[in-house]
């Protein structure tokens, strides 16, 4: 992809400033409608998820005490993997977004939540909520575009380093939580001398403490607990496999959010003086969804509704599914493309981009995928003059 | 040996052992405290939040009920006359209100609630035995004197609740109790604890009871001492407690001042800091930690106002999505600039980047 502003066929050329403002008003109305109906059933939902996750974790860890016995090893490992995925995705990510702050439960609150991950909540909230969600897909502002180790857009300059990016991406997938911690630490920025040394060292200490606690739990005390039955090795392995499974899963889901074909990027200058409507429009075009079952949606923390999540990052995740048809309707009415696909398709598309863009643009162009079918522009826009500053 | 330890005896209380054990257990459960897992089996186990389970709900009048709790282990027994904050969840949102405890000192806490306002109405109408409520430790100086003294209790409406705790604590247990209770209520059906008070008065000479039904007899006047002289001739020699509507408290306070006995009167006040909604919004913002004040209109975000005044405030996206700017509202009322909704809950965390003042506001930054 190329930044939307530089494209030959600009997908928003048919929208006037008034259209974009109207779009913003429609989206605000959807947001208000969800907020005014938030209530006890939503609260019951998140509490139930938390309860299930904790029960599953305790149960799986208990089963792993006998993991010398193979079926116990399998059941315990699968259970612990699912519990760790739930904990990071449907619970941790969403609670730290403030999606449940409205309940005023100090335990399920963005200011107090800490998650089962190498990256401390405070660092993650800064780089994710504050930077990524504000500057979504803006080249040079949103580091999630390639995490600083990959080129995922034609407009990011190629260097030979990127030839290895399929390998970097796979390694990052296997150690994803540590990748996130390194990313949240802004290590690259630090080495370029752009990050305050004191802040970096304070953050580094936080990460060190967090990793030590995580490692002690998963790789020392729980295996020790299983030692009396002679299961310590299997328990250690089960913890490792669960963390690996979660790393691969979360990495795949997150790649699907902004890397698949059809997702738009934006130039740095394009967000100067951006209105609320324009911000919404950028979120709509800069994100991609995943189609699938209810279980899949929960396992992705409803990030399969990435478009809805990016429009309304602080609405409860269980509501994204409910508003998705309304959002899709807005896409249709405004002649915009709602990028969505099955999990294998989106993961494949994202990986293709990582592989293709490891090459310089002139070579990458030879393998360019066929563009997805763009949404038809409704008649009412066709007569309107194209937006003057669109090109 | 003891001297080497410098006199401070090492006592491992039951609580100490328990908290040490929980700390040790946290290596298994990090980043979450172990109590969170214990709560799957014990609903009262909680590391940060005191809870109680409702053990009885007794209707008192057609619009009020007494709710008794068994509190979690960190509850400190209350003194007679104290109050506690009680939290319930209404439509998924946790709401807190303060209530006087009506149970005698040392007993399980109970509140007697009249169905006025959202939280109280919810408590009276919806609470069931077995429900979990949130609690904060008991507080307040409206308590019995240290030594035995003749007492006068002047109460009106639900103002009797803290006094009821005092009477239940004192009258049945102390032979030397000497209490005059003058309780005002609209009529007999609206009056709280009538039967129990009459039984207590019949059984214990230490309690003298005066019921004043204001529909028939009118309110007690504190403009001069006439009413009091009739109802309790020796009122000047008694330590007095007043609890009721604000006008009554003010009038009683003024009378005691005029009589030159202000020290013998103890007053319990509620609802002192209700922030009125200001049409059009705006007002004075006080940044408590930075000790700065600014006057703003109803459309300026609190964050901007603070920054312009030189207050260091947390900030992030500046458009209400990232929640980096959450700041506790100490008092006052703010308006969410996106929805127009107003918030006035003390201690609530607000997003300063999309909130404006709707009247005077105090912020914790």
C-alpha cells in the first residue's frame, strides 16, 4: 500500500468536508447509543470472563501437578494456553483501554490493572493507547507500522536490513511478549538518543522486575510445586508451550489489525488540523477485521472487530459485534471499503506483505497482490465535485 | 534477649501471619494478588476492597428498611453513632453513599435506609439476603461521651439512625444510663423504631421517650427555649446530640450558642457539599496539589485550563480515547464535553481532556 494521500485513485475523493463531518456525527450517535445502554449485563459479562479465566488457570495448573501422566500434560497445557490468551486479550488489553472504567470497580480499572505479560501495564498503555490509537497508521508517527523492525508500507524506505524481515517477524512472533516489552521501552528511540536516559532506565527497571516475577512464577515456583509428583520438567515445558502459544496467537491477531491488504496508511502532514470526522475516517480505513465464530472473537479479545475497536477504543468489547452491522452500513452508504476476511486469509495477507516488502519497491511491485474489490461509490456522491485537496 | 531487640516485642498476630502468607503466595499468582483467586471460593476475600454479605433485610416503615451485614475480616468494629460508606452496583456502575450505622457498638453493622434518591431506593427495594455489598471502614465523631453523663437526643426523620445505635448500646447495658430522646417524625407510620423504643423505655427507667408527630403538633421551635423547656426541663444540664435536617441542626446550634453552652452540643451533619448544577457551566477550578485557582467558561477542557495556569497534569491523546489524563475529582461537578453528561461523585476519576467545569471544581493535581 501507499499512503492514501499519494494514491492515484484516492478512495475518499468523493467525500466532501461536510460528508466527513456527517459521518462523524453518525458515529458519535452510535457511540452514545452504546454508552446509554451500558449496564449490569455488560458488567456481568466481564466478571464472568474474568471468573472463567481464573478458574481455568487454577484448574489447569492443578492438573499440571500430575503432568508426568501424558493426558494431564495435554489437558493442562491446552487449558493454561487458553487462560493466558483470555487474560491478555479479552481481559487485559480491554481493561487497560478503560473499556470497563465506567463500572467504577477499582479492581477492573485501567488505572490499576496489571497483566500476565512481560511488558508492565504503565508502559504498554503509553505506547498503545496514547501513541498507536491516536496516530493510527500515520507513517512516521505510528510505530505499530512494522514495530520499527519491519517495512510494511511502500512509503517506508527500504534498506538491506529489511531483507531479513520475514525472519525477524517469525522470531518476534515466538517471543512476542518480550518484543512488546522492548517496543514499549522504545529501545530504538533510546539508542538514537531521542529518549530521556533517566526515563529509559526507570522503565528498564520496571520491565526487569516484571519479567523476573513472570519468569519466577512460570518457570520456577509452579514447576517446583509439581516436583513431588516428579512432574517438574513437564510443568516447566507446559508453561513454556502456553507462553509460546499465546505469543504466536496474539502476534497473528495483531498483524491482522493493520497489515492485511486493503488497509490504508496516511502521511504525516495529512493529520494536521484533523477534525473528529477525519480522525474517525482514518480509523475506518486504517483497520481490518477478521470473520469467524463467537469463540474466535473472544479469543482475539474482539480485536477481530478491529475497525469498531479503533473507532471506539473505550467501548466494552462485548458490544463491538452488536454495532458491527451499523458500522458496515455506514461504510456502504459513504462508499468506503470495509476490510474483512477469514483468519487464514488475513494472516496470509499480512505475512505476504511482510515477505513482499522485504524487497525494494521495484521488485516488490512484481508480486503485488490483486487489489481487493473496492466498495461501490453510492450514486449521490458521483455528481458531487471531488474534494479539492484530496489529491 | 528482649533488650537486644530494643523493647519492641515481636508479635505475629493472626492478621500478620495471614498477610505474610498471602504475600508469599503471590509468587504463584503474580501479577494478581492471591486473594483474587481465593475469592472464587470466598466472596468476602479481597485484597483492596472491604465487602460484606447481607444477612437480613427488615422493613421498618413503608419506605425504609434495616439491612444487616456480615463484614469481611478487615472490618473494624464501629462505635455507636458512627457512619460508613456503603457501595452497591446499580446497572453495573458502583455507587457509594454514607449511612449511619444503627446497630449497637460491637454488633454486625446495620444501616437503616429510607428510599430517597437512587442508591437508597435501590438498597431498600432490591437488597436480598446473601447479596454482597462494598464497605468502607466506619468513621465519625458523633459518638457517646467517654464517661457516664445525662444525655439529650434530639432527632428528626432518619436522623434517628446514629442515635438508635447509641441507645441500643447504652440503655440495656448500663444501669446508670440517663437518656431523654425527643424524636420528631411526620406521623406514627413514618416513625422509625417506634415499637423497639417503647419496649426499651418500658423496660429501662434510664430511657425517657418523647415522640413528636409534626403533622399534628408542628415542628419543635428552637427560636427560643420554650419548646425545649417543656419537653425536657433540665436540657441545659445534659450533653446534647442533634441529628436531622440542616435547618434543625442550624437552629439548635444557634440556640445552644445563645444559651452559652455550645460545648455541650454535638451535631451530625450530612449533605454538606452538594454541588449545584450551574446552567451554561464554567466556574472556578481549584488544583489542590498545585495550589492554583482559575476561572473558566463551560467549554474549556479542564486539562487546557490547568496547563494554562501552569499546573503539571497527566495528558495523552487530548481527544478522550487513551485515558492517560485520568484525575480524581475531589468535589464539584464536571460536564463531559462529548456527551453533555455531568458527574459529581467525589473521588471519581475524570478525563480532564474532554471535561469542563459545571460549577466550582476541585481537582487532585
